[in-house]
C-alpha cells in the first residue's frame, strides 16, 4: 500500500511539474508583452517615408541582383521587387527604412533610419508583394500580385509606429501602419538623431 501511495504521489508531482513547465513560456510571453506596452506608453507615433531595403543586401554591401555591382546604400532605387520579396535570404532577413541623402549634399549615401519589428516585416512583405508588377505582366517578380501598384524597382513606402526604447542602431519601429510612399507624413517626418527621437519636418519631397 505504501509503495502504491508513493507511486500516486510521484505521478502527481510529475504532472504538476509538467503543468508548471507548460505555463512558464506563456507567462514569460505575457510579461514581455506587458513590458513592451509599458515601454511604448506615452510615446508619440512617428512617421517615415523612404526606400525599403532588406537587411541581407545591406549587410553584404551590394545589391544581390545587380551587375555590375551597385552599392546598397548608394543605389536603392535600382533594387528590384524580385530581390526584395522573392529571394528567401533577402525577405527573411527583415527590412529597414532608408533615409534620403540631404538635399544639395555631395554625399549621396542613404542612411539606415529604422528597422522594422517582426510583425512589421510580415506586413511590409505583404504590402510590397501587392505593390509589385506581377510576372504575368513581364516582371521577374514571381510573388507580386499588382493589387495596389505596378512597381519593378526602388520600392518606397510610408510607415507609422512607435520607437522601441533601447533597440539599437538603427532603432526598431513597432509598426502600426504601412501605406504608399505617396501618402507621406504631412510634413512631419521622423528624422533619426533629432531632438531625442521626436518628430521633425523633413526635407524629403515625400514627407
């Protein structure tokens, strides 16, 4: 009887451990979500317009699908939708928003302004595919549908969201909305490094 009671006790203990183990990740996710909400409370939503570039092409230094080689931060206008949304190593690396060079400056290098969060990456991938010219119309973009636009190269967009505190350089934006670049920011575009990440008027023609 004592042996049977011991087995029952051990089974109950094992079941308790399994239940606790299953609950820990959920609790951790809830805590992370709550912390994220607390961090973003009180922040002003920012808006940014610029070229969308995959992190893979940024890290490699040149655009994957151009020959002769094009420096990524010098020729984002030549970056194809095919490379951006068809090539797995590109779109799975995540996306960043590039800052246009200052108007009239001799330095025509684009800056790394914002990195999209995970959900923003998925939303941008979907938005870009719906904005690209489909292969049936002569494009080399096989996942583009052309529902929203008919673009081939140099994909730009307007993003809105909140900066994630302490997220690094470039800072991560928790994306709330993605629209066409032509929508702009009503003259109140976020400029990295200005006034502790507050909104400021941009010289960009699409701001």
